[in-house]
C-alpha cells in the first residue's frame, strides 16, 4: 500500500534505526519506546493485521516469531522479553500493517491487572 507508514519504512522512504533486515522482514527500533529495548518486526509484504492472515502466511509468521526470539537475545534480552501483536482497532492497533512489538529490559509491568 502506497500510503502505509510501515510499507514506506520497509521501502526505505522513511528512515529507521534498523535492528535486522532481509528480503522478507524488517526489524527496527520503536520511535516511542516503552522499555529500554523496544523494537518492531514487520513483514515487507503488506498484511494489514493478524486478522487478515491466511494459511499462505503461516511460514512467514512462524519465521517472524523464531526471528523475534533471536533478535531479542541479540539486543540483550537474555532473561526474557514480551511480544505484543495488537490486532484491529479494538485490539489497540494503530498502524495497520502487521507488526510484532518486542519489548524488554528494566521493569516490565504485568500486561493485565488482576483484580
């Protein structure tokens, strides 16, 4: 999609601080990090959200999860990290291009308050 922010980043039209790149995916630091380490992993293929994923995307999505773990360790998150995939407006998605947030370091609060 021509006007998609993450498509523009993956095409190099908008600069980013790259963590990793290959022919299918790009990882880059979040511009508004919520933790000492916060980067995103996106497919270069435009896929609006996880809700639109189909069987044809299974290999790419699985590869992204395995890569997320490797990149997290390379970014110093040996003790653990959080992965977040916001899906749709109701799920808090703001940029409608599938992406995985990898977050860690410091004191990461619980995702959901119990109570």
